[in-house]
C-alpha cells in the first residue's frame, strides 16, 4: 500500500513516525546543545590518546600494562557521559531542591579528607582512598555544590518576582555558603582548587546582578588575604617553591623548576605540526612528570604541535561559547547563574592548566577539563555539562 506521500505505508510509516518523534521540534534530541556535547566528547577522546602516549612506557605506574591508563580514561569518560545523562534526566530544577543535601554531603566528604581516611598526592592532602586502586577528590564536587548553592540563594527571590536583584543579606548568605568548604579545602591544602572556587564565586556574583561593589570588595579582600597568607607562612614549602619557580624560571632547573622547564622544552620542540603521535622524545623519555594529569597539554604540544594544541583550545572555546549562550538565553536567573558559574570554572581552570605548561601561570596541580586523566575531575566536568544541557532543554521554546 502506498500512502499519500508516495511512500509505502508497510515497513516505512512506523519507522518514519519514530524518527519524526525523536527529532521533533520539542524532542530531547532537538533541544540538546550538540556543539557543546560533541566538543566535550572530542576533547575526552583526544585526551585518551594523549594519556596513552604519556603512560604506555611508564611501567612504574601502569602495572606493566601499556593500555592501563587508556582503558581507565575511556571508562571514566563513559561514566561521565552516564552522569551527564542522569543530570539531564533529573533536571537542574530538581537538583535545586536537593541543594541542602548535596551541599551537606560535599562538606562531609571534604571533612573526611582531614581524617585518617585522607591521603596525600603530590603534596596536597585532598584525596580519599577507596581501595582497589580507586580514589576520590571531593573538592571537585564542591565546585558544583558551590555553584548550585549560591545560585539557589541569589535567584530565589528574583525568580519569584519579589526582587529585581539579590539584596545584601542574600549576597552575604551565599558568600557564607561558599566560604565554609573553601576554608576546609584550604586546610588540606589544595590551593589550586581554592583559586578555582574564588573565580566561580566572582563569576556567580557578576551573573546574579549583585552590586559590583561586592566583586571589587572580594578582589581587595583576596589580595589582602594572599599577602597575609604569605607573611604568616601558612603555605607549605612545596607551594612556596612553586611560586618562586614561577617568578624566576631559571631558579633551580633541576629541582623546583624542573617540571616547568621540561614542559616548555616539550611544547617548544613540537613546532607547527609536532613530532607525530607517540613519537615525542620528551614524552617517550619520560622527562615531564605527571604528564598524564597536570601536564597532559605538553604531550599535545610536542606530538601534535601548534596545530594540535590549537585544536584543543578551539574545542574548549566551543564549550565556553555555547555555555555563555545558554546562560544568556535562559529565562530564569537560577539557570543563568549556574551556567555562568560553570563558564568561570572551565575558563579559569583551562587557562591555568595550559598557562602553567607554558610558564605564564604558577604550577597548581589543576587538570585540563575533559583531557587530563582523573576519575573525579572527569565526573565533575561531565555533571557540569549535564547541568548546561538541562538548562537548555528545560527553557521555554521560542515561537
């Protein structure tokens, strides 16, 4: 039988109707932001190749299996995608109601780091060992709860129509909410994560419409606090050494300046197109420490050159651009603040990670979003992508 459209009804109509439903204007597939999703997937896949290149010859950490880190990176990415889909399914508005529970859990987890359950990695006592070779870094999830918690407080009365902008009392409450976990993370000490959280707080306040006096006041307080921390010798010796090496790149090139010097050599040797994937002499020779995590960008610079490194930056730029668009187009302040907080997080962490490999930022141990090896960091960034997708999916469709 042939239908009015000229196609056979039997064997075609149901399938066509199914595809029509999937890609209908109000369907989930049409509402998703595909550029941000595809860019994030591409970054994770590129990261898997870079992680494999950095670890395949390192028998002291890969347990004799050259594919050990590659497999785990791909598994982490898969779990991250599942968490993203779960976040979209729950919705950012549902998570808004669960903020008190999520905030309490995240604070509890970072407090557990300060107990005997916590462990130290590269000088930062910020991990919980779960056994079986697995570990958890709770500070990564704190970034999400700070964004959600501050957004819930700052947007409550505005979205309800009672206020045009958050009042001073609300701003103080949101700052107090962020200050508690930040102080705990500082005690670990995990200075890199604290820096990201500070940028998140500033981004959230700017997006909320709060008075700019709060932003300038926080910047001034941050500068004063940094001076006080330095003068009171609160920082650990390894953190002071990192800042000293940043201020003077030629300082102790075989000691505190070794990482950054080797990173610049690796990136500089790549030239325009690189030495070829898996062919980098610095990477193969294992000259750059922590190359699968903090310094993964050096693998791209050496083996893929300026072109490969530029591609990673472009893909990160697509993620940030689409996130900014989501923040601008949503009709509720809560969604705007959440998206803006994620933009601030991704932008600063990417700049800091790439910057420290180039020697223009101090070494802080922050991973490159989606690219660096690491389970907790991968899960957190994909949950953030899920929040962005949920904001886009649940916004009213234009006529």
